[in-house]
């Protein structure tokens, strides 16, 4: 059983952690962030013509070399939808992990844009859980670095040194 569940995402990848006490507190520092799961957003990893029929958006030339004109192929709306779907997947996994670990606190760490999608996806999934947020991309940090950063932000308890 753990009190905290931590979700760190950047829109392309999501990492799920639980904060767990060390097995031998007298010999090991703790608590420790333990990575439980990872998710990837395949649409964010797919680039260029693999996702779109035309790699460029927004400008076109006439057939006989005339003046260029702009157009909107609504690519940003599709990208928003991909992120919304990924946010729902993250929310489902977060709800499953927080329920199975009986977490009372969930910490969401994400870039501002993705955090907005996550808020709406998490609204009905985390009843009775204290939800805290940090609008920052920390997805590349190691579990130890992530824990230290979240402790400085007062979102997680600090690690304790082993008893001497």
C-alpha cells in the first residue's frame, strides 16, 4: 500500500510511479519512487508522411508557378484529438494504479497543454483522491531526480537518510 501515485507525461510518453517505503528503513533511505508502468502515444511518435499524406501544412503553389496561397488542413485539430485520446488512456491507467495501490494522493506532472487534457479526462475517474498538479515537463528525469524535484515543490515527502 502506498499513499502517492505519480504520473509524468510529455504528450508522447507517460510514466506511472508509486511512492513506497524502503524494505529495511534502518539500512536504506526512503521512501522511493518505483516506476510501475509506461504508455506511449503512437500518433506523437509517427512523423511526416507516415501520419499525413503531405508532410507540410499551410502553403501551396499553383500548378504553373503562380502565387502561393495559404490553407488550413485542420491538422492541429487532429493532433488535439490524438492528445485527448492519450489523456483518456493515461487517466484510465492512473485510476487503475491508484485504486490497486490504494493511493490517497495523485500527482500529475505534465506540460501545460497536456495537463489541460488530463484534467478533463480525470474528472470522474479519481473520486475521493487528492489530485495535485505541476505544469512542467519532467519526463526525462530519473526516478530519484523526479522525487527530489517533487519534494522541493512540496508535492511529495522528502527522502529520509537511513538511521545511523
